[in-house]
């Protein structure tokens, strides 16, 4: 069975400082992993995806994530936070059956 | 590419009434998914279709819920005899059988259901 754990329900950072949103996964197979972002009153948008190619994945808006099999982690990072990054972020795992499981989400707050 | 669309965007209904939601996927996508998202939680899988075939249903999908995709294009999700616990955002997503598969799903804006 697959599962995903987002280690923080809320993260607050100051504008211009680095962002780290943590995600650990469990999967019986080589998983595909995704990060989605959900802004208030907007649909889920794919930030980036890992599908067994390069372990360091670059996404939109300056975000990137590194797949670490030994640590079963897929943490999301950004070097410098912007006010527009304030949103809910979801880590997602998918196995070979195309069924995806969402984490509970991490709400990112950006302090001015 | 017009994206995934869902209608209505908001629905308020009284307990016991039936409601139906519609999802139009991205036109070339053959897979369609339904999720439910309650406040403070991530989306939870309800069911999915490959073309017109409904391949999997979550145990969250009680007998009051039914989904169809009759021609392999748009889909409907019906909830009969709504209960207050059905209040949630209902999300639709679609994906394509790419080779190699990426399992990347594109989401619609959702339908927010409020049962009073």
C-alpha cells in the first residue's frame, strides 16, 4: 500500500527566505511523486513531478524537489519565498496502477 | 486546451435532495477521476474511469453516490438523498494514457457542495 506524510501542517517563512516543505512517502513499487499547489478558490495546479528520471526535479515558479529513495523523502524547496507563494501544498504519490494518494497538505504562510 | 471544467461551481441544497455535478475533461484525455476534499484535508479518491468504463470505486463512495461517463467524454456524479456530511468540494481530474505514462492528472476548479 502506498501513503504519503506531510510532516508540517503549517509553515511560516519571511519573504525572501528559503522554503522547505517536507514529505515522506511509502510505496510498494517505484513511485511517481508530485507536488501540487492550491491557491484559495482556485484549482489544484501541478508544481513538479518525479517519474524515475532525474532525482532533482525542477518545477514552476522556482520550486524544486529532490527524490531520496534511501530516506523515502520528496521535500519541496524554493530558495527565496515570494508573497504569491502563500497557498496550500500537497505531496502526492502514485503507483503503477495510476491511483494517486494526497497528503493532508501544508499551508505555507509568507510573512512580510 | 481549455482545461478541465466543472459545473456548477457552487451548489447549495437541502438535506434529502439529489444533486448532480458535471465534469468535462481535457478533450484528448481518456482517464477521468473524481475526488472529494473536505476542509483542511487533501483530496480523497472516489472513483475513476478509463474511457466509459468505471474501473475503481473507493469505499468512500456509498450507495447514494453514482458516477457515469456514458460516451467516454464528460462525466456526471450524482448524490442521492444528500446528508450534511456530504458537504465538501468535489474535484474532477483527467489524464492521458501516455507512453511512457506520467500519471499526471489535471484538475478542474471543483464544485463546492453545501448541504443545509
